[in-house]
């Protein structure tokens, strides 16, 4: 802010007056000036999803966490996998941030399709393990940032756990074979016998052929009074 | 010939008696040419007497006051520090700056204008207007787009002088639908008011003047 002032000193004198009279010129009038400046800037938001310590920003508003053949192979090998997922959220100023977690509509017909897959929030990376208790009535949404004004620069971190348990390929059928034999022994007595064996038919699953599945994390910001 | 504006005389406060020989000569020359004259100067003296100038002055009063006025935010309006405030789509903010004018003198007519030395720079989705209120809180300039000049009605005075206080109010709105800024390394969306210039000019036009 600064103030400038312009005042024109006018020399008084007949000579000047005469000069003006000849030229018909107006003398400068007084003026004074003050100036005002100001500037505002916007805050920002941030959202990133990924493995702990390796999140990927989602400027489009949506971020996938992908599981695929490698995870399927691990699932077949170990019978269960637990994958922690980190979600970083930040929204400055008067906007909050809310996000939803959307599992794939179908886990397909391969290994993950044959597994029991759950997604639920956890308090730490360590809490996401194959023996973790799976909560019931999981709300696949969160509001990590309220719409209360904040100038925070550090993102709020939340963790989710994708837990999959695999008991082998799914059974698709059964086969029973019964063999019966009838004969007459040397004494002329008729004898018979029967034997049977059963087989279970399972789907042939190939982890290497597992398609990639996306768990989608989608965020939106909201103003005060619009809390989700 | 240029008629002089002759407002009703009241008790003179600053003008000293005595013939203003030099000024008269100057005036005579100007009148003779049909020109308009402004004879303001700093106080000065001559062997023939003392000429005392009138007064024309404008000053800011206090510091600018920034307030967040977002209607959906609890606790507003509230004072903010503009350098620290992080605006988001949907926010509204006002700036209020008081300024005072001082005018004194026969034939003194002052005109206040609001204009820009450096034009404002508003990000897409940001709009801003300004108004000017007088000391009675009446709007004397209302909702002019930032960057457009505004002029107040002239202020008349006499030797007694007058002092007026006004408030420049700038309202800045960040549209709810404007793009959000993602991540700290994204360029900030700025609402830069530019350099608002409030001028107080002596004028010799209008009622009582023919030029």
C-alpha cells in the first residue's frame, strides 16, 4: 500500500499570469491518490491410492488398486493373501473430502472368482494379515477430511485390507463309477460283487491367466453442510 | 471570461487578509484568455501579504480488513489474513479499506474516482466487484466489476473545509463450479486485485462553474 501525492506549486506573479493570458492555458489542478492492492490464492486437494508408501495420485478423481496374475499365483500357493491399501486424502480450505471403495462387479471365473474376497478398513498395515477378523457390515466409504477450514499440508492416511482366501478350484461336477461282477463258482453257486469309485470334477484354474481386477477408489469434495 | 464559483462565505479559517497582488495578476492574465485557472499552492508569503492555500488530501485509514463471508461456513464473517487464507470453490471474501478525504477552499470541488493502475487478474471462475460506502454506510458506488472505473458524486466545500470517510469494499467470489486445484504443485488460482487507485481530484466543472 502506498500513497502518492501530487501538488503543483504555482508560481505567483504577473509574468506568469500574463503568459497564461497569452496562451489561454489552464493550470494543473490538485489531485491526491492512494492505492490499494490485495491478492488471494486457492488451496488444493489431493488423493492418492496404492500400496503402503507407494500411493499414486488420482487427479481424475478416481484411482484403481489392481490385483492380477501375480496375486492369483500367491493366492493359489498360500491359500490366502492379505493386501494392505493406503489412501491419502487432503482437502484444504472449506472443503471436505469423501471417497468410496468399489470392488469389481465380478471377480471373474478364475482364481479370484473361486476365492472369498473381502475389503475392509484397518488401523495399520500390520492389522492386514491372512488371519484378520473380517468385520461384518463394512461401509465401503470414508470421509477422512471434514469441511471445516484447514490449511493442513499433510494428507490424512487411511488403510484398507483386501483379504482373499482360496480353498482350491471350485467343484464343477462329480463322477461315480460302479463296477459289478457276477459269476458262478466251481460249486455252481452264483456270486457277485460290486465296487465303486468316485471322482470330483474341478475347474481348471490358471493363475497366469488371471485377469486384472480393479478396486476403484473415487473421491469427491464437498462444502460445509454437504457432508456425506 | 471565466466566472468564478462563489460558494456562500462562512468564517474563514486559513486564509490571511491582504491583497493578493500576484495572484490577481495571474488571474487577470488567465481570465483575459478565457482559460480556467487553479491557483493552489503551498503557503507562501510576499512583502505584500500571505497567500494561504486550501487543502485537498486523501489518505487510507487503517489497514485493509479481509473477511471470509462464505454463507455456508459457520462463524462467518470472520477476519482472515489474505496471505494465509486458502480459498476454495464456493468461498466468498471481502476486503474493506477505509479512506478519508480532506477538502478546503473556496471554489474547491473534489471528485473521487476508483480506477486501476495495474488491472486485476482473476482466475477462471473467480469474480469480483467493488462498492464504496460513505460514513453513513450508504452505497455511493455499487457493485462495479473489478477493473472498471467508478466515480463518486463531487464533494463541494468552502473555506471551512470538510472531511469525509469512505469505505472501499471489494467482494470476491470463487464459483462453486470452478475447477478444483489438485496437488500442491498445481498452479494456484489467484484473485489479484491489481493496483486499485483512488484519486481525489480537484475539478472545476458542474454547478458554479462554466468550464
